[in-house]
C-alpha cells in the first residue's frame, strides 16, 4: 500500500515537472513562461518530497522534507515577483496578443504625479528667490 | 515491480526529459531574464532530482544537499535580479 502511494506521488510530481518544462520551452513571452514555471515546479517538488518522507518514515527525515517544501513555497513566489518586476522595469516586451497591462497605467499615473510635484517645488523655489 | 526499479526506469527519464527542455530554453533564451528563470527552474528541479536519488539509494543524507540547493536557488535569483536592475539603469 505504502509503495503504491510512493509510486503514484513520484509519478505525479514528475508529470508536473514535465509540464513546467514544456511550458518554459513553448510559451511565447517571458511573463507567461514565468507564470507556468513557478506553480508547476513547486507542486512537483512537493509531491516528490512527500513521497520521500513517506518512504523513510523517520522523524528527522520528515522534518527535513517538510522544511524544504515550506521553504520552496515561501521563496519561489518572491523570486518570481522580483524577476518579473525587474524584467518589466528594464523593458521586456509583452506578448502581442496580451490584452491587459495594469502596471503601465500605474506607472503613467505615478510619473504624472512626480512631474506635478517637481513643478510645485520649482515654483516655490522661484517665489522664494523673488521674495529675497 | 520493485519501487526502486520503477523510480529508476520510469520516473527518472521523465525528469531528464524535463531538464533537457529547460536546458534548451537556457541556451536559446532571447534575453537575460529568460536565462535567469531557466536557471532557477533548473536548480529547483535539481532539488527534486536529489530527493528521488535519495529514495532510490535508500539514503536520507542527500536531503541535506537538497535543502542547501533550495536556499541557493532563491539567493541566486535575488542576486541576479539586483544585478540586472543595476546594469540596465545606466
């Protein structure tokens, strides 16, 4: 029973990893590639590590395996967010068929706000110098 | 059918195929960010590879290496993103 469960979990994990790799190979632009890899890889590694903890059924090994799973689940979204943000800032293009770009609108609004702020600052400075 | 044999001849080839696809992307990747993501995924799958290997050889010591590798994957991605944002700003 235990062995069958281990086999099923390992196969499931390997299939998730295969889907992630196929996604990173076939997807058309950087952002879709990023979204495919993070989810599938985390799930696949989780399945394989749970299978390992079932096979050894030892307290220290189980703790280690679950620590790795927790660490991966915590860190891989953060890493994906960071690299996606840097890619957008450095001007990676979106796919030509993508329909939404909310960050662009956000950035335009922010730059407008900064421009107004700079203008007000300049105005205050000139008024100051005139008063002196 | 033995579990070790199944893992060796059934599951390992699937993961090797996955590693092959990711290596293709790593060599092809049009930009540097694509390569960074491919490298991150390569190391993450290395963790799973090591876990499977420790299952096959029935030796739980290898899981320590997997833990360190998971740490290094996160660190390398953060460092690369910092580096890219610095060089593109100039």
